[in-house]
DNA sequence: ATTATAAGCGTAATAACAACACTTGTCAAT
DNA sequence: ATTGACAAGTGTTGTTATTACGCTTATAAT
C-alpha cells in the first residue's frame, strides 16, 4: 500500500437511523444489541454499512428492515458524523436519519445475523451506546423536535383518527414540555395538516373528543 | 473479490464546498477546472476526497486551500449527496459545505496539481458542472440564503466597518430580491449581530452613512 | 340532581412583520 | 448662497402570529 492508498483507501459509509416511538407519554428510541466485534454486546441505533448498489435512504431502510423487521417506515435525513476515530475498524462516515413508528404496530423484533436483540428505550434511560451513537441520538432528538412542528412525521403514530388531546400528549412527550390546550388546537388547525372527521370518540367520564385525521396532501412551507 | 466485497468495498467520501462572493450586486461562486479524468476539462466546485487522518471539515478546508490557495475560510456543513452513480470511478458520498469570502481579498487563484484554473461565476451563468455539482450548488445557494438571515456568515465580506446600505445590497444580491430599507435596518439592529462604531463615511454627493461592524460574540438562537 | 373531569371555545395583550412618507446631509449646478 | 438631486436616516400604522388566560359543556360516577 503506497502513501496515497493510506490516505484514501478503506473508507466506508454508515447509514444510521434513530427510530422513535411514544408510549404513555414516554418518548422511546429503538436500539439493537450487537453480537459481533466491534462493540460486541453494546446497544446501538439501527443501521450499518451502505451497499454500493443502493442510494443512501434505500440503504438506511434496508438496514432497518434487516435489523428489526420494520418495513415501510418514512425516514428523514438530518446530519453527518465523520470524526476520524468514530469507528475502530476503518474510516466510516455516518449519514443519519430519524423516523417515527408506532411500537404497537411493529411486526416483530427478531434476532438477526448481526444483532441479538432489539428493544425500546426511554430517551432518558439510554445506556452508553457503541460507536458515536449517543452523540447521533442527541442530534436526532433535536431534529425530531424541529420536524414535528410542521411536518406529518407523526402520521405513523396516528394512521387512523385521533383527538387533539391525544396528539398533544405526544407533542408534549417529544418536546419535553407542557403545551397550552387552546393554543395547541389553534396552531394545529391553522397548519392545515389535519382535518375534522365529524365524528367523536367517547370513553371515560369525560366530554367526548372530536376525531381528526392527517390530510393526504402535504404542502411545503415557503422559506420566504 | 467475493460478494461481500462487491457490496462494501471501494467507497469514498468527497468533501465539497460552494464558496460564494458578492461583487457589485452579483452573487458569484468559485469554480475550478479539472485537468484529469473523470470530468477532464469540466468546471466543478472546490473539493475532493477526504483523507483518512482528517475530520470532515478539516478535509474540506484542506481541499479549498489546495485547489484555490484560500486559507482561514469559515465553512458550514449543509447536506449529503450520495446517488449511486454520482461518481463514475467508484462509490463516493459527498459531504457538502458553504462558505463566503471577499474575492478582492483572495490571495491568488493558482494552478494546482489537479485543477488548471479557478474563477468566479455569477450564479445564473454557471456552466454544466462535473459530477452532481450543479445539484449541490442549487442546495448550497438555498442554504446560504437561510444562513445570512441569522448568522455572521457575511462577516468575511465586511471584516472592517460598513454601512447598512452596503450590507443591504449584499443581502439583496444573495436573496435575489429587493428589501425595504427601513425594515432591513430595524431587523439587523434587533438581531444583535452588529454594532455602531460612532463613525460615518462620506463620499459622493450623498448623506454620509453610519459605520457599523460585526460584533465579536456570536449568540446562538434558541429553537424554542 | 350533583360533582368531578377533561374537552371545547373565545378574547385580550403582546410581539413580529410589512407597508409606507417624510426629513436630513452632502455635492454640483446655477 | 441658493437650489436641486440623491441617497441616507428615522417614525408610524396596520396586519399577523404568538402567548396567556377564563369560561362553558358533555360525559360517567355518585
């Protein structure tokens, strides 16, 4: 191997996704457990090495499918992590994504070739992860908080109808703060992402809540 | 080479920077001309392959220095481009940056090992570029337009003092629109990025303009 | 019927943004 | 020295978005 080879060769690309869900007001992230070196036994975010014959997002989705069985998840790119020493084997640059899914609707979290396990962790109870995945997770959560304000990224949690108080609880779990009921309603309705179904849901000893659904069309917001 | 090798091996990382300047109300981007295959003779953005022993931004700055002689430029990461066929030689993923520099202060744009030339192109007169650099440039310009609103990315164009009308002309060139003089002043002063020097500049047969400078400290804006 | 609970609805105060008109300091022409 | 042209400086008003907060209403349990 000559000098130039040492400079350029043996590089690779990771595609990493932080998959979130919300259960009973707790925001959780999906982690898998490695059963090979490096980081054998460590929990990490779902992801792996990009193949040469696939685009970035394609690769990220394949890795999700392989490691967790989850298909048809919508994911959003948000950052790149490339510190020289982030992988001990060879020089890897990680292209990272976020996604949201309803944990109750996930098929099965099965044992795979390279991971022995998969589980949901509350975001404030995440153990030290392999690679630089703690760092990636921090940024991923920030990105998720940004995204929910004006996108339909939460649609997967509410594929059918839902009430605004239900939706608000998820927002509060992700943002980590309480929101005003009346202002939340006003904001959501003005964003034009959801629509009234005309139906109401009744349970418990309370006033029935109106049922909404996410609209089909997504309209992009202008920067100026 | 076995199947696994074909999937994973021979990947690399590009670090690409779109360097902008503004001259007489015209936004321009710095391009260099390739003198090797692939894309021999084509203009491209500054950049190249990342070395194994450098972090991403470090690599981007090294490439800028090597290809144009520019040092001490501040750059900002903004996106990743990884289409399977974006490079004809091997699988390359491009991590991209933007930067701004005063073309009048650039040392020299010299012939280099792998580029024969470097020149500033008005952004609406950019030729078809090598690789996917036209695509990258489009996104880079969008990012620049976002960044100038609330960062000191333009500081390099105004290392000393400047008047608000001067600054406004640069904003208008980059945004491609006219701005209201009074609202622009109000906005800039409220952003807390610049400060009054107490001095005025007099030239031409007009009212002297107050002189401002960028503040030393940069304060981050909160998301919420 | 009464009460507790959480949903729905409305309004006032404030802050951010957009639109717009007049005054002022300099040079050049007279 | 007066006047005109020019671009810089400044202030006000209307609109829209955000925040804060109070009252009413539908249900189940008693």
